[in-house]
């Protein structure tokens, strides 16, 4: 019988290799950050449970993607318990320890976002519930499929592009007008005219400048659709697609997605896999994804989200 002898404490950088197997490969570099500027920008916080000299559980968080430091927000990136130590309340104790450590870093709110397809999605939701978190709700809908199905999925693409051209607009590559789009996005967000998630700057170092598109005329920009290559997942990801009112009801974003998918197919072949997503605030796009995209998808999931204020 295993006794509850775990010791919970923060993880130091020299322990990064030991605890690394307890989180996703893409997050492991956060555990060993020593550069002061990098640490200042993402402020990772890692707390682990140890049974003797063996790490058996890890909670890891960092600054929420795309959010300014002064917002005081972090995202829970992973909460993992090694199999022999599960069902003993360790995840709850570890989460409480992480929440207790974050206020000293200036964090006022902790958020979590996870896929409904996650193998442990239901147990994880139960853990959040038991810890007093609000019930997770779907915030984003994701569709994955082959770009060769573009013609089937985007049946109205030609008519959308014709209407766009008739109104004096066209699609530009990010290489051509991306910086203008970034400036506009920040100005609109500052004035409360655009959602924070539509900010493209978070993806600046990752997006493909020829497959990411800007919707605009010679003297105005009205929207954008970003495309990012994720080689580790063997797919192309369209993380952000947004069009400002009143142009958001013209269907041009669908045209931008269609053009992006066609460019991926032309450069990398029709079997290339693409993932596009939409937010819960875009109810029309959400319904369209479910109705038109889902029948051709390799898979479909929902990103479940919950947020919890922290006490100082």
C-alpha cells in the first residue's frame, strides 16, 4: 500500500530534466528558462510533487498567449499525475499549491483551455469542479481535414470572391500587409472594437507570411486569417480568422480560409492536413462549421475553457 508521503514544492531550473516527462514536449523548455527577459515575458510557474527523489506530479502555468503582462493572467498548461499516484487527491493538492504560488508573480487570474477529445477530459473537468472552478464551457470549435476537400467545403468561394472584388477589396499576403494588420488590430483592441484573441502579434514568429492573408483595399484593412505550420503535428493551422464590422457578415472570411487552403494544396499537396477554428462569439461561423465542415472532417473538437480569480 502506497502512503501519502509526497512533498509538494516549486520546481527549480536544475530539476527540469527530472520533471520534463510529466508535461508536453512543447512546454518542457519553460521548466529550464534562465534568461531573465524570457522569464519576465512568460513568467512560468511549475510546482511538483515528489515521492522521495522521484517527481510524481506536475502543475505548470505561464502567461496567457497574446495577453499583456499587466493583465495579470496565466494559463494552466498541464496538470499531470503519474499513474501509480492517481486517485489520491494529489491533483487537487497540486493545483491548490500552484494557485497559492501565482499571486507572488502578480497573477490575479488563472485560466485553462483543453480539448474535448483529450483522453482524460472528463476526469480533468471533475478535478476542476472539485477545486471550485467554474464549469468549463466550449469557447472554440476546431475542424481538421485534408485541403483537397476545399472545393466541397467552400462551395461559395467563387461568388464570395466576386462580391469582394466588386466592393473594391481583395486578399493580400501577410508578407505584403501584415504589419498594417497588426497595428490596426492593436488599435481596435485598445478601443474595445475587437476581441483580444484576434490579435495577430502572438503568432508573428510562427505564421507563414505567404499563406496568412489580409482582407483589405488599397487604403483600408478589414480582416485577416493567419496560417501556421505545425510540423510536429504534420498539419497547417489557421488559429485566427477575424473580420471587423460591418464587413463581418459578407462571408469574406470564408473566402480567405478557402484561398489559404488552396495555397496550401498548391504548395504542399492536396493530402496536406489543415485545422481551422472559430470562437463561441462567432455564432454564425460556429453553425457553419458544424453544418458544412464537419461531414468532411478527419475530426472535430471543442476547446473547453474555465477561468478562476486568485486571492492575494
